[in-house]
């Protein structure tokens, strides 16, 4: 792909290329992408942008072999392996891996919301939250299900919807005891603990044991009162990701759980289970 530059090179009387930029060219976006016609002020920015079209990811993590488009993304990813958190909040002493995470955290202390919706004037602490909010005005639904082509405002809503197609997915990992199948081997291993009753993960505070490490992590939030999962629409915080997913349905109005008997739909699986009792009583 060819990089286009609209500015002309300038030479002095000795025939040497002048490196000093004129005031006219400073800040101008002279490098244009031939694919989407987006313009950039520097050639390096254009080169990085081109990787979004070619899908090339030249920077690889030597620990987990995950690949990234930019070296900066790889550096931030490496912090997930080293567990290093060099950025500390001077108010509550909480630490963060990235400076940008600390900046967002500081807004919880200052209640600053610099991003304002031009339509309804609602304010948000993060630009990404404003972008998601704007979809409620444009009715745009960029996340589409590849199975039924239904569209959603947020990626999390699409993930929740995909549960309705769970029975159609291939599940090659089969447990011979109960004949239950799983899409991934890790799911099978976790399921096996329900048969062995093994609980290898211990809470050091209350000595309660858990079958899965994820269950222990969620349990620890009860001791720390931490609520790391935040709604990007109303900024309400939740201790568990599952609680956040259920909460998101209050914004979208989606009801992914449908009764096979009367076709009535519900926002939560638990509500559907209680509803099914109505049909069993009638029977």
C-alpha cells in the first residue's frame, strides 16, 4: 500500500534537503491512507494505522505468545504477567498497572465528569462511556450475532445473547460419567470437580474452600468490598461480572431467556426457572 504525502520537499541553494518545517505544515495531516482515506500528521502514525487494515501483529509476548499491533500495547500487556503496579493513588494508596487506569480512578475521588453528551448534556467520567451512551441516541447497534444476525449496542450484550445459542455450539470435550459436553477442555476439567467434590482453593481469611480459582477470587471481594465491574452507561459498580451483565439488561431491555412452553421471555435465567414452576404445577 502506498503512503501519500501532499507536501513538497524543499531544498536549499546547496542542494540539501531542508529539515526545518514551515509554520504552514505544522499540525497538518498530509499522510493519507489509501484504504479508508483517513489522514495523519506523521508517517509513523499512518504506518501504525495501516496495521489495522492488514491485521498484522508484529509484536509478540514471549510468555503467552499473544500478539499485538503496537509495541506500547505489548508493554502494557506484559504488566499482566509481572503483576507490577507502579502507579499509586495518593489518596487511597490503591495501585494500578497503567497510568491511564490511575487517571480514571482519580475521578472517583474528584467526581469529575469531563465528557458531555451534546444531545442530552449527560456527563461521563470516561470518553468510552460517552461513546457507548451516544449509541442510545443514534440507535446504532455495531455488535451483530453471526448465527441469527441480531444486533446489539454493546459487546457484553452480544456475549449474553450468545448463551441462547449455546446448544448449537460444537462441544467436543465429553465427560463419560454424565455425558455432558464442553466446548473447551478447561470447561471439562472444572466440571469434573463437581463429581469429585474436590475444593483445592482456600480463602486465607475465613478458611472457606472453593472448587475453582475464579470462585475464590469472587469470594475475596466480599472481604475487600471491592466492586471492579462498572456499568459504562450509568457507572454503577458491581462485585461480579455476572451481576453487571444482568444489570446491563435494564438498559437494553433485552430478554434472552425464553420459556419453551409459552414463549415468554425474561431478562434473567433465575426468573425463567421460577416461571417454569408455573408449568410444572399445571402438569
